[in-house]
C-alpha cells in the first residue's frame, strides 16, 4: 500500500507540474519598431528614482541596454565609444542618450566618474525593466553573476513613446556600432520631418 501511495503521489505531482508549466504565460516578444515602448524607471547614479520620460530629449531617447559597467569589457568599450563618439552628436540632434543595466547606482556612478559620462545611466538592479522589455539573457541561471543581464540592444524612442528603431545583437561580444545608431537617428529624423 505504501508503494502504491508513493507512486500515486508521484503521478499526481507530475500531472500537476505539467499543468502548471502549460499554464505559465509565454514570454512576450522584444518590442520592435512602431511598438509603444514599455515603461523605463529605475535609479540614477545618485540612487534617486528616474523615469525615461524625465530625461528624454526634444526628439526622444536612444536607450542602450548593457550587461555591466563593472565586469563586462564589451559593455565598457561600448559605453566609452558612445561617450566619445555619439553623446554630443545625439544631444545636438535633440536625442538624449540613456544607458540601463542591472548594475547598482554605485557601480554606475564609479564608471561615470572614471569615464566622464555625463549622460543618464539607469540602475535596474532587479532586472524589472529588462524583463518588461523581454531582453533578459536566458543563458545565465540564478546565482550566476550575470543572472539578469540583458541582451545587447539599442532602441530609439520618439517623444510619442513609439520605438523608431531597434538595433540588436545576439552575441554579447558584439554591439550596435555608433555609426549604425547615428544612421538610425538620421533616418528617424527624416521620418519625423526634422
């Protein structure tokens, strides 16, 4: 009787488990050009709440999702290149440049101070925004230092909240290049008649 009960319990647990898996929602798709951008809110480098709408430029925002300004050499190189080659040009065209990662405000503040980054960096320490945008890199399990990092992506978001362009890479060692970002900004400007 004990064996039958344990076996019956095992079958019941397996049945309930499979029903739970089937009932789980399918993950949303990564937002694309023309979609309304999901909300972006986090902490700035001073640890204060900030929303993307508060820091948007006259034309909109170039939102850069990156893994870490602390340990990811590819992210650091991308952020340094954006700081050197894009931030001023984007600002002159009416676009704010904003970076977001799961880094703490302290990590972002240290990087900003070391590299003279004057544009907005947003901390998303629980990866809520990253998840809302369906960008969490699934290859890292809980407990891994990279758990919660996003896939490399850059979005141009117009003042109307619509995504004007999406630039992405699957390989974390590759990033959308500054030239491609500036070309997307120019194309968005032409679409807006500006």
